[in-house]
């Protein structure tokens, strides 16, 4: 299969911390410079993939797409499973880029 490149994937664990004002902070020790913080927790959660993608694209020199790894309840179609607030547990994201 000439012209096709293998897709490389990697796990990115993001730590979420609740702020005293009710906001949220996101950090990832493996990605230097990644730290998001906002008074609106949903803003932080929704910005994580794009910001990680931008930083990792610069670090790796390849376009990186980041998305939240689905929870097992999502994968099993258990829509009534309660979604925990981000600050209760770390969340995993998956990064992808072509090997070429």
C-alpha cells in the first residue's frame, strides 16, 4: 500500500482540579506548557482537545488530532450512566498523527 502511512496513536492523561471559585484547571505532566484554567468548567473541558492538539503538533512537527477517549459506559451505550464531573477523576484523551 504505497502512499498510505500508518496512524500512530498515544494516550494523554489530563488531570482536572476544581478551583476555589468553582472553576476548573486542567494539566498534563507529559505535555510541557499545557495548563488551562477558567471560571467556567465546561470551557476548560471543551478547550482541552484543541489546545493539546496545537501544542503536540508544534512539538512533533506533525498535525496531531486529539479527542476524549470514550468512557466504557458510552461504548456500551449506557446513556443513563451518570457522568462524573471532570474534577472528580482524571480523563484520558487519545492523540493521533500519521507516521509520515
